[in-house]
C-alpha cells in the first residue's frame, strides 16, 4: 500500500507534460485570433482600395474627360487603380444620373486564409460626382 501512495504522489508532482498540454489548448486560439485579425485587416484594406478607385474614377470622369471620356475609359481607369487585387473593368459600372457621373463597383471578396465560410461577402462602393 505504501508503494502505491508513493507512485501516486510522484505522478501528481510530475509536470513534464504540462507545457505540451497547455500549448495544445492555447495555440489554436492564439492562431485563430492572429490569422482572423490578418484576414479582417485584408478585407478592410481591399474595401478601402475599392472605394478609393471608385472615387478617383468618378473624379477623372468629371475633371479629365480626355482621359476618362467614355464609360469604358472610366472603367479601365478604375480597374488600374486596384490592379493589385486583380479586379477587372467589368466589375465597375459608370452611369450618369441626376447627381452627375456615378461610378459603382461590386467585387466578390475571397478569403485568403479561411475557407470555412460557404459564401464570401461582396465588396461594394459607389460615388457620384458632378
């Protein structure tokens, strides 16, 4: 009986695998927070770049008709502003409502790190300048 108590006391005092267990429990949470933060930051960056491209294209259509005189020219100008994200000119629309020249964009966002979502959000931007 004394031998069994000695073995149990030794097992309770042994901490040789505690670090591995704690790491196995904490590491997935830390990685999820880190990679999730990176993904949200990338989404905000792409949305901001898309908004900037739409603003610049609408301004170009109003201020520089020699560069952005037609809808196709304005679409190409906007696509060139977000060339880093491989957005085509077809994702941009140029109309002339009562407010002036309106440039809008709709781009499906693709998650780079996480493939767990069934449907990706669509980034949209719209600006009207006169």
